């Protein structure tokens, strides 16, 4: 039986994959770490034999290589994982593996529109490639073939803008321009949308640097204090998100003092954002993304007023991509 999905919206970040689609009238969403590993037959066989098969782990083939992806929302990568933080990530095999893992997770046989997001400063480099690479038939063993009819690539902050507009938090009759600052793991994007809905690219910017800058500094300070190497940034990030102490060499370490120091590094990024915006006097500013919690105070200081932290901002781009694409498909179908 065919499983046709009208829109699959994917925000493939350096830290996590966020995706949303509609099934049986309801919006379904999921997230998992942007981590892939090369799968070997021996490793997979022995793991399944002794511990049972992980129902959230999928295997996808890219360029003749089989990759394993854990699509569980609670997956916590091990200490041996080194995350990709290079601008060429969207054209890599691991990125393709993450896209195919999304298709396999929802068991789609056809996707009419796949929406992908990119940081602003990489749009010109990767848009055409992504459209060509993923508008195709993809072999997803053991679920067969999934055909993607069309790929749309959008700047990541526009997803949050669409989400806020759908929630009624941005009025069509607003008297100020809207600025969305999207803080990811490795990038920070700011885009200004004028009152008529047109992006002002002269006042928009994409920067390298985001949540990783803060988490890595917390890890360094923790290592310095405890005398023990702390390399697993996922463990550090999890402790910061939950407020839990971080277990280090048998000791529970409170990260709050280190976080206060690390947050000082965020001001450089937010000041650069304001420089690109030229002025904040005509703006309502929202901050979203997985790293928003680290940058909201510094951004408020740079702007001179309290910026608004988007609720559940981790998923805001993916949900907005879904909303915008569904509206576009409906409008085209009505013509």
C-alpha cells in the first residue's frame, strides 16, 4: 500500500535533525541527533544477537556505503562522536544519510514536496545541488522505493517566521518590521522581514558560531576544574538543557558557574548581528533555534530591549516549513 506524504519538512542541523509532516490529518514531528556511522555487517549482526534490534535505528545506503542512523528522540551519542561543523556538510554523504533516514522513518513511498532549510550564508552554494540530489527515486531497503517529486530549499529563519505567523504572533497589519534570529549549533542567522512580508536581504546576515561555542567552552572549563577530559559535548548540552549535574569521573559537577562564564562569548555574535541590522528601532525581534536559550540575554543587551524567545524553538523552523509548503500547495491546487 502506498504511503503518500504531501509535504515533509526537514531542518537538518549540525546538531540535530528536526522534521514535520502531516499524517491522517494530524501534524507529526520528530527529532534525532545529526549523527551517522558506517555500518558493518559483523557489528550489526552481533549487536542484534546480544541486545535485540533497536527499532529506531535505520540503515541507508549512500554512494555504495551503508550508514546507520539512530532516529530516537532520546538518543545520546557516545564520546567517540565528532560532529561535522563545516559549510560543505549539505553536500556530504552523512547529510544525505540523514535525509534518507527521515524518509525511511516515516515509511513514505512518495513525497510530493520535500522542504529543506539552509543557513543564510550557504544558500547560494547548496540550493541547486540539494534540489538535484533529492528530487529522485530513493531506494530504502527494506521499505522499497520513495519518490520525491519536488525539493524546495528555504533560509532557515523563514521557517520560524511562518510558524509565528500561523500562531498569530505576527500580524499581517503589523507596523514594525520583524527580525528572526535563528541560533543553531554552528551558525547564527538573522533575517529581517518587512511589513509586506518581503525579506530585506541588505539587513540579513549568516554567521559561523552558535550553541557549540557555549557548550564547548563549558566543557573546557569543566575539564580545567576537574582535571578530567570532557569531550562529549552531547552530554554537556544535555546537562545544560535539563539543569542536571554532569557526571565526571564519578563526581556530579554543577555546570552553572561555567555556563555564566561561557555566556560572555555570545556578545560578540549578537553585536555582529546588530551591526548587520544597522538599527533595531524599527524591529520586533524573535530568537529561535536550539541555541536560542544561550543567546537571548546577549541579544537583548545588543538590541537595547527584550527580544522574544520563541516557544519550543527547537522545532519552529520545521513546523514553519510545513505550514508554508502546505499553503503553497493548496494555493497552486486552487488555480
